[in-house]
C-alpha cells in the first residue's frame, strides 16, 4: 500500500535517533529560505508550503508538523500592503485578525554580511468593538531575504505554539 503524502513527509522522523530534534538557528533558517528560493532540496515534512494568511493561528496546526517545543515552520509568499511600497500585508484574508511586529526587524549577519532579516510578530484578533484588535498569545518569527534580493517575496515563518 502506498503511503499518503502526510505519512511520507513524516518518515524522516523515523530514521533519526531518539532525542534528535529540528531546532534551527536563525542562520540555518535563512539557509533553508535560500534553498527554497533556488529550488534546492529540502527534506520533506520539515516545512509546509502554505499561505498562512488564509488561516487563524489555531487552524495552522492541522497543516504542519509540530517540532520541538511546539514550533511549526512554513514557507509562504508575502504580499505588499501597497503596490509600490515596502510594507508587508500581514492581515488575514478573512479580516478576523492580523500579525503585527512587536520589535524592530533584526538583521541576520554572517561574517559582517546581512544574509536575511528576522521580525518578531504577535497575532491580534480583530474585534468590531476595538479598532486596534486584541493581542493573543500566538507568536511568530518571520525570516526574509534582504531588501536587495531578487527572491524578496519568499519568507519562512516560525510559529510558536
């Protein structure tokens, strides 16, 4: 009997020794982002390709493997908030909430060269009574290419459960 895609994607966990976990550093996540942007090989089951802005955070766990400490990793394409601007649209398509940066974007550097950026985000649930939304406990780190990269629209999102 053939394995489903989900079962196939999970098989990598069965060949690792007990105790091994996927806990990538910021530099390593940047490397995976570059591999994704250049169509390089990424082992199945580690990252999920998904437009995360289609779903509320609690729905995302149905699409991705939960790694060590409940972290989930997604590849998603970012969209600009305004046509020619640099701001990224992080609103859910449903209008039920949005991701907002909680700190300034941080450069990820390797030997004094910026290889990517990391932005910490929190999820806010929209409310008709509160135009600002209500902050939730959902957190995410967004990893992106530097602004001068031709692969600018790709991003890795690390979601904390």
